[in-house]
């Protein structure tokens, strides 16, 4: 990690970004497909939720803050 200056997001950041993208995409399509994609987006949030629970944090509060960070442009890897 000290020799390579590139950053890899962890702690559920990738899953939250995918969830955001899928939720946004699901709003552009009609019918049952919208519900299926939305459900898959919600399922991706289980990973960061479980990480919060395992660490002893309030998962709801942390996920709301994480969603807010991902909603801001340019804030994906700075949380």
C-alpha cells in the first residue's frame, strides 16, 4: 500500500455506488423491470449494512450518510 499510490475503495463503497447507479437507472424504465432492478440495488446494500453491524455501528445512520456522500459528485472515494 505504501509503494502504490492508487486507491481502492472498500468497506462497501463499491456496492453503494452500484446500488445508486441501479436505483437511478431503474427510474428510467417502466414496468416490473423497474421493481426488479430496484430490489437488486437494495440487496447490494446488505454488504455495507452487515459491515456496520459487525463493527457495532448504527447501520441505518451510517448508510444514510454513505448514500448522501455517494449522491454528491466527486465524493465517492472520500468517505
